[in-house]
C-alpha cells in the first residue's frame, strides 16, 4: 500500500465524520492519529485509547480547511509520520 492509497482510503471517512458533526452544529478541529498503514480522525476534546495502538501525528485539521482539500492538506503534513513502520 502506498501513502497516497492510505489517504485515498482513510480521508473520505474522516471527512464524512466531520460533515456529520457539522450537520449537528458541532464544529472544531479534527486530530489525526495513525497506526501501521492507517490514519483516523478524532474530534477535538475526544480521546482515543493509547492501548488501541493509535498515536497522535501532531497534525490537526482546523475547521477552516474545506473538506475537498483535506486529502491535499494531509498529504503535505503527514510526510514524516511512520505509517509503514
């Protein structure tokens, strides 16, 4: 699996999650976590169990970034994340 394939697979559900929150009137940053060949998004204020093997990437997507730009936004910022380790 390539880095781009990971983004193509995992970013659409993260966008859908954010849209769902926005439709409920909940707006905020989405924090990006990773584990081997996977990324996920967690709404600010929520926590993900460290025991599940997820690690915070240090990247969050502010609500000001349009949803159709998230793939590109993450591609620019996740280059140093060890997705393949």
